[in-house]
C-alpha cells in the first residue's frame, strides 16, 4: 500500500514538472510575440510590423505613419492613432504626439483636470470661484509644469476683515476715526467700512448766518452810499441858478 502511494506521488510530480517544462519551451521570450506558434522578435517603440518573421528571416518593422504611435515594443500590424486634445473638453496640447509617444493634453486656462490617463488629461472642468466674504486659500496645484490638477480652495474671512472673493487674503476693515472721518456703514465680510467727512450742523448754521449777515451789511452800506450821493446831488441843483438877462445888458 505504501509502495503504491509512493509511486502515485512520484508520477504526479513528474507530470507537473513535464507540464511546466512544456510551458517554458512553448512560450515566447519577453521581446518576442507569438504568431501561429512561431516566436518573432517585437518591433521597437515608434514602429510596427510590416512582415512577420519566418524560419529564415526576422520580423520586418517600419516606422509609424504621421499622427500615429506605438509607445512599447510590439507585434502590431498598425500603430495607434494620436490622441486629439478636444477643446470641447477644455483641453489643449502640452506635448505633441511623436512616433513613440502619444499626445499629452492639459487643461485650458481657468480649468483643472478631473480625469487623467498616463499623465495626460482627458477631461477638465472650470475652477471654482470664491464667493464674497471668502478668500482664495490655495490656488491650483501643479502636477507638472503648466498643467493644473486640483481645484481652487476657498476659506471664509475672519471677523474684522473682508474680501470680494478674488483676493488671496482678506483685508482689515478701515478705521474711520484714524483718518479723521466718520463711520457711515459698518464693514461686513464682503465689504469695507464706509467712511465720510461729515460737517457738524452747528458749523453749517454758523457759516450760513455769517454769510447772511455779511450780505445784509454790504447791502445796507451800499444803500447808504447811494442815498447820500442822491441827497448831495439835489442840494447842488438848488444852489445853482443862472442869472436872467436885463434890458440894459441888451
């Protein structure tokens, strides 16, 4: 019984080893591809297969045509089409396509990437805008030069400060008294304190009265001068009487 079990185990191990050896001998190397049971050398990136290898010849490779690429060793009969950075998805070209690398797209200005594939953006959305009463705490981060891959971060202004939503930091409310002004409207989280130069009512009344008195005095002086001149003119007319001619003078 023990001998039978031993023979069975040996047979199982032998079958397993034979199967593994068969897989090893039948598979192609890493730099090869299988075509109808024949292992052919792969083409280098930027190329594709023109003719498969034969018993006597190696694989014939040719460069990828314009607007196509392969970025890995391959046994393909044609190359991949280059990606187009679609303006509808708010994308633009960061790096143009080559025979050995696909196009790299990045978001347009004012947008950030929400979908990424092999270092290239495939979909972008507009940056969030901070609301009045908030400031821009953090701008978009750069994954690599010229491309933005995170949205704007907003934060609320603290008490005594304000922002219209476009500032990198909230500004302190103005202090009217330090500028010699009077506060008209208190500052809010979205607007500054409103200050004005207010003239006191007493000052206004005093100035108005002074002007009125000055006008009255000037009028009275002018009237007196006019009256005196008129009286002097009348007296001169009474005193001057021309002599009448007599017969003797004739």
